């Protein structure tokens, strides 16, 4: 089974220190701490430093509070991420600015990159911290008004709550549970091809858990809806936070009791059974995931492509290939 420490977003270097979120005196001091580290996201893209010569990896740009103050933003959404080596870490949404990489104090410092595109060059620690930052700041950007009465809400609890002064409602960040499952039958596994991605790319079937539904029921329903295949023996494998925008991927295995495929074209474009040998070969192929999402796989009859290592589907497939 996959070591969770190797699964992107699944292991954090930070102590979330939730007991400090309501300590206003401590937070005030932390926001003046010259040692504090601050990640900035512009339109949900984190700032990433340039690569050093000869090294493909890049570091997240952790700034100081004076650098944030130099941006002259008016009450930007700010989230306390946690502590590492007694150093507070924060994230700030600077999306109200014009492109800060072109002009201003941050010009020339690095690039604002879509997080998913940056995963192949970031360390696991930076990726996890930026994933937490993106999920939280994206929630603030989407939930500026009270869902009960429509009044603008204010940030509380160091970024982990929004309050409505009109109806006294409290709003908390949400995480949407998603089941993602590898259905197997003997030496073969069932994968689906999303409609908007290149013809060679196949991945594990997946779907949102509905209200009042168990994980097992969601797995069976989604597999049936997408492929027409009946399953049994649902087994939990692993989970992965997925900040695009705010899901928890619940990885499972299931056994098929039927083989005939009847694809719902509204769900996926195609579903097929693949052998262990085909999947083993696909795992060794490098996948430019962003290019796939953009529909860039135009090569006639390209070889099978599966998700890259930062996706939980990759680890489900690898576990099956390795006999798990």
C-alpha cells in the first residue's frame, strides 16, 4: 500500500495549532513577527521562486510581513496555516492587485503558477502548505456573504470561520468528499476517459458523495452510473486532500461482478478494461497533466496514459499493478 507520506498533500510539515486561532493577542504578535513566513496567492496562483541553475525543483516564495505591507492591500483575506520550528506560517490573498509579477515590490521575484502545474517542481512540504493555503483562500473568495441572509461576512478564527453580524451565523470551511475507486476483476482493472481530456488518458472512476450516502454506496452508485458495471467488496485504501477547489479524495478498491460496459456519455467519454501489463507500462510514462487538461494530446493512437504520481488514482493503479 502507498506510504501516505509520499502522497501529495497528505503529509504536512506544519502543526496547525488550532488552539492559537482564537488567541487574538498571539495572532497580533505573530502578524508582526519578523521571522513569520507568508505565502501569497494571486488569483489562486501561488508565487514560486525561479529554479536554480541545474536544479529542476523550485521553492515556494515565503515572504515577510514588511513585504506584504509594501503591497498596500486593504484587509486582504489572511489565513494562519500553522507552526513549524516555532515559526508561524500564513497565507494571504493578493488577488485584488494587477499582475504583481509585472510591477510593484514582487516584480521579478518569481512566477505566479497554477498549483496543479507546479506540483512536479515543488517539494512535498511546499506543495502541501500551498494546497492548504489555496483551499482556504479559495473558500474565502467564494463565501464572502452569509448563506442565510446575504449580508457580507467577516473573517474570524484566524481565517477558519466567517461571521455574519446581521443574523449571528457562523460559517466554516467546507470539504467535499469524493470517492475515487479502482474496480478490478481478476487481472484487469476498469478505467474511464474524461470527455475533456486527450483520447489516451484514462483514470479511476470518481464522483461526489451525496447527502445521506455511505462511502460504499457512493462507490457502487458512481461505478454503475458511469460504466454500467455492478460491483461488490468495497475496500478503503487511502485519502488525499485535493485543493481544486476543496475536496477530500477517498481512494477505494472494488470488485466487479459484471464486465459489460454501458457508458453514460454525460459522465465520461469511454470506459475500458486494462491488464496489469498495460497499466504497468503506462505508469512509467511521464504525463504532462496540464497539457492533457488543455486537450493537448493530439498524437494519433498514442499509448495509454494514466494520472501522474501526485494524484491518488496513480497510487491505486500502482497498488493493483504490484499485486495489492
